[in-house]
C-alpha cells in the first residue's frame, strides 16, 4: 500500500481567484501620478542611474520629457537605446539596477520610480501610435544578416540592423517569437499578451522576416548560415537545463521549472493547469522564485524553495525573495538535495543535506531532512546546447560553457556575433540581452559598411 497519495490537480481555485492572482503586479501610473513622480527627479549631471542601466538610457532626459508632458518624446528617448523598453519597464530588477543607483535611494531609501515612469512613457506611445514604432528604415543596403533566436537579444539586434537598411532573417526553434519574454517571464509581470504586442511593434519597422520552427543544429547549420548571409548573430539563449544528478530524476513528480512556466504562460485557462499540493523547488535564482510564487498563486498549499547556500548568495533579488515570502512561500537556505524519495515508480519527496561554507567551498554537514512533495521543480540553471553550434568548419570558442565574445560581441568565428544568455557577457537579464543585441548590430553594421573589416 502506498503511504503517499500524490495530490496534483487543476482547478484548485475559482475563476475569479485565478484572475486576481495573475493581475499586473505593478499597476501602471496614470498621467497625474507620472507627472508627480517625474517631479521627484533631480536630473543629475553624470547620473548614476544611467551608468547602472545596461542599455544606457538617458534617464534624466526621459523623465524631464514626462515632466513637460511629452510622454511620446520620452518614449522615443527610451526606445532609441532599448527597443524593448516596454518589456524592460515591466521585468527589469530595477531595485538592483537604476533604482538602486538613484541618489534618492541613497538619501532617503525611496528612489525615483524609474521603471514605472519608463512603462508610462512607452505605453502612451504604443497606444497613441496604434503599435507603430517611431523609427524608419534607412535605404536598403542589399546586405543580408541571419539572426538565430527571436528572444530579446535577437529582436534587438534584428531591429537595429533593419534600421540600418540591412535585410534580416530570424530563425527560431519555437512557434512564437519573443523568447523568454513569451515563454519564461512570470505571468503577472507581463499580462495582456504584451510580449506579442511588443514583437509586432518591433517588426513594424520592416525588413525582418521570421522563420518559425527552424532550429540551428537541427534544421539548418551554422556553416549554411555563414555561407548564405553576410553576417550571423547568435542569440539562441540557453535551451538546456542542469540536472540534479540524483537517481529517479526522470520519474513522474520531478519537473523542469522553465518548462512548467512555459506551459503556464501558454495556458489559455489557468484553471486547467495541474499543480501539486506540496511543491518543493530546488534553486535560488529568479526561475526558482518565479515557479514557487506562480505555483502558490495556482493554489498549491505548501511551497518550499531550498537553496544550497546562504540568503546573500541567492541569485533572486531581495525584492523577489520578499515577494515570495509575502505570498507564503517558505525559503530554506544552506541545504543541498541528496536523494529523491520514490514510491510506486513516482517521486514523493526529496531529502536534503544541510551545508556550510568552508573557505568559499560548500560542504555537507551530514544532517539530513526530508520534505514530502507532490512536485519537485528543478531550477538550478540553464545551459547552452552545444549541438546548436555544430556544422561549422571551424570551432567557435566557449568560455565557462557560453560563447566567448569580445566587447563588440564578435565571436572567434569570422562573420559571427553573439549576445544575450548564450554569450559570456554578464548577467542573464532581459535588458542585458537587449544591450548585447544592439551592440552587436552596430558592430555588424560597421563591418558590413567597411567590407575589409567583415572578413
Ligand atoms: C523563468 C525565468 C524568468 C525570468 N525572469 C526575468 C525577469 O523577471 N527579469 C529579467 O530581466 N530577466 C528574467 N529572466 C532572464 C531573461 O528572460 C533572459 O536573460 C533573456 O530572455 C535572454 O534573452 P535571449 O534573447 O538571450 O534568450 P531567450 O529569451 O532564451 O531567447 C532565445 C530564443 O532562441 C530560440 N532558440 C533556442 N535554441 C535555438 C536554436 N537551436 N535554433 C534557433 N532558435 C533557437 C528560442 O526559441 C528563443 O526564442 C528570466 C529567465 C527565466 C528562465
Ligand atoms: S539618479 Fe535618480 S534623481 Fe538622479 S537623474 Fe537618476 S532618477 Fe533622477
């Protein structure tokens, strides 16, 4: 007789509860609120908020444009640096970027709400222009660039290349464009199908076509792209996931957090999505927190995040951790998974060993505890799938498992650039991917305008 009857069910909540649990987490500012908030900015010279923004948006300028009641001009300032400024306004961890650097944060612990102001301006422009963007294409150059991946890095690169008059073909493995904006970001950060609206907004510049369901390494090779295009940009993100390395990992009851979030983001009716009553999440980054909070909001009774190191080392920001705890998620630190508990061919719990750090090294203390679980989510990081890079006569150099690039995002292969999560450039954030795409596009444009440089 099994001692644990798994409880994984859909429809745990009423239709109204699903709606209210997944509402916009940061409701937008109205015109009056935006005017009042913009008046708090000191318009600093050499503003620290700009230094902290990976896309170097001229923040004091766009805030001044809001203050003078010119939100569309403000949005143009934002979008000229970051064409995904609308999404970044929703998903950026501003508390560790521009708002952490804001002088008002240092002075009074209350930064100017830069993210919400950015959202106000970009929303006004997108609504006023009915989704049409303010940028125009340059005269066609006759050059063709292949972009791999329609995520933030690929879209940003494609847009900037199209602006310069190059023809761009994006190859994406999935059915929909947007990358993790469409399949990964927590549902309450980007409701109302904003990811697809933004993709349409970006593509409205013209000169960009997307080949959906085409993966390099499977349907097309890197050497074909190099032979058929004047330049290639790789922005395929990290399609692999790290394994726990425990026996029973393939059994029912263990799931990959990123896949589950993708199902959640694509679900037409959240009430049809099964969720465990007792959920254990292994990991400490944004993905771990997102799957934990969303499981709770789908009606899971107990959700525990277990992270192998201390609180200060968690990849998720303090704000994200607070959000999880406010939602009733329990976060346990200093414990690593040591065994999956199975019964009748299914995982029913997970055992952890407590840890401590000795000179930066993580060691087990020998003290173990077990958490019963209907679902165990793996959220311990994603990896580059190297097979995608096969099929080139020369080998592309990697660095720490990602594609090595220089400061212009050139790889070690001539004519090939890379950016976003798949490249070894820094933090895995939407805004960092957008910055990489733009920087690479400018470098590609320069190379294509001076042919000897492209060789
Ligand atoms: C669950 C989760 C939540 C997150 N939340 C946040 C957040 O709140 N804020 C934030 O700033 N960042 C967040 N991030 C990180 C952020 O989403 C990424 O840093 C960002 O999306 C990286 O953009 P990218 O274009 O490099 O890759 P991706 O967004 O992963 O896009 C890569 C694209 O390439 C395609 N592709 C993959 N393999 C191939 C192939 N072989 N051939 C062709 N196409 C391919 C994919 O289908 C995809 O469309 C989150 C990440 C995850 C996993
Ligand atoms: S640091 Fe703060 S106050 Fe200064 S320009 Fe930036 S947003 Fe304004």
